[in-house]
C-alpha cells in the first residue's frame, strides 16, 4: 500500500539529524545507578513472589490482552523513513501484550498508566549486543508521549517509592487511586497533566484500546534517530478514545473489555515514526521532554492488524506472560535504544527475565515466525 498520500508534511527545511554514537552522554556513575535500579526492580518481583509463589514482571506485571497479528511495512516510504526493519515493504507476524504498570497484580480500580509491548517475528539483519541469534524486534511503549522522569537516576527515586508500596494495603490503594483521579481531573481542567499523579494511581478509567502508545525515549532509526508511536486507526478503535470504562466491582474489567472486543472485531493501528530534527528541543538523554510535532510530525511507516481471537485466557497467559520477555534490546542494531532510560532497561529487564525464569522453572526463548499463542 502506498504511503505517499498519508504522510504529514515535515516543517520546511527541517532535515532529520544523522545518528552518531556521540548523541549519547553516559554519566560517570551510570553503572551504579543502573545496578541500583535493577536491584530495586528485583525487590518488587521478590516481594510478589514471596506472597504469591509465582514470579511476575517487576513492572507491567498484569496483562490485559495477549494478541497475535500482522505488521505490514508500507511501500514507497521516503528514504529517511525506509530504514532498518522498515527498509522495504514486508509483512511480519507480531505479538502484542497490553498491560498496566505496577509490579503487583492489582484490581483495575487502582488505575495506572498503560503499556503496549510489541514483538515482531522473523526479522533479519545485524543484531543488538546480547540478542545475537534471535530473529525478533521488540518495541516497548506506554500511553504518554514522554517518560515520567528525565533519566535513570530520577526514575530510581520514583521506583523506590513504588517498591515500598508493593503488595501492601490493597484497599488503601483503591481509595488513594480514586482521590488521585479527582486530583488529575482538576489538573487537566486547567490545561495541565501530572505524570506523577497518573503513575501513583490517578490515571482516568478509560478503555485501553482507545489509547495511543509511544516509545517515549529515543531509538536509532537506521541513519537517523526517532521516537515511535502506535495509533488506533480503525473506526472501532478510534471510537474508544477516552471512552469511560466502569471498573467498579470489576477487578479485571480492562481485561474483560479487551476480551469482549476481540471476540468479534478486527483492530488496526498505525506505527508512526517521529524523526529527530533539532538537537536542543529534541534531546536524546532527557526522556521526559516531548519532542514538538511542529518540528517533526509522526509519520506512518507500518500498519498492525489484529483479527478476532481469544484475547486473554489462563493458558494464553502462561505462554505469553511466563515464557516471553519484551525488551527494546531484543532487536536490530538499526533500532538501537538510546539515552539513559533505554540503557538502564538492558540490565534491569534482563535480570527481571532471569528471576522469573529461575523462580517459575520456565525457560524463555525468542519465538520464531510460526509461533502461536494458545487459546
């Protein structure tokens, strides 16, 4: 399918900046910060394992949908977009995992930000270190255009707060979440938004399938640098944007809504890239900065189509949640994760996957193109 008629026009004379290793500036004590962050994440997993006997992810533990679909790279992409995985028109199987952020399994009335992890199968090309021999490309996204902290050091402070509340006082969390949602509505009424309020439980109670998801931090896009987004485009998805979802008395209400949708409906998203065109206003190391779309709009590079299916089941969860790991470091060198937050994920996600594998006695392998989720 031709992409020529669907692309926004970039700002006049704005050219995408070239990728060079010098765009990253690691701090002198970064290794210690990354280790502390990874250990804090593991403390969350250890606490939930102690209570439940099952090892979950340190973050995004609760899945709301595990889906199989297809990613179609558009043809006739401009040269600056036709990079890496998207260099030519091709179709790939994909696995999608919808989630919410906490490391403990909470009722959905404790409303927190949402995540979408995508694993593209059957990918070939030069690999990132640590993923040699694999044939997948992961994109890890959340429903905000920027990360809640500028770098790993600042995120560690928030993570320690979340770790201290893991698996404690579920009823109090429900009450706190309700109060935080009210506070967030007040902030938004005055034209603002608080990542902190949303992270701690103040996210609006809306349908997850109406969300737009973002890589938040930068990654290499072949010769250039980009942030990515996944945007709902089929009418049945766009109708769910900001749609209220009643979660009262429904501890798994988000999952139930996703399962009900995919029982009879197909869904289509667009995968879009925002190329970096300005060094000052589009930083790589500070993931909390929203890159201005007037400098560089998000432009469509692929479509994701998911047919009707059983979106979640216990059997599917055992396969998709326990046997699969998603990390931006599973992928091609052409899409190398960039910046402090992305570099921190390499160690933290790796240790989290090892913890789950050891405690659950369940080996993990990157799936091949013919992989199917059960159920």
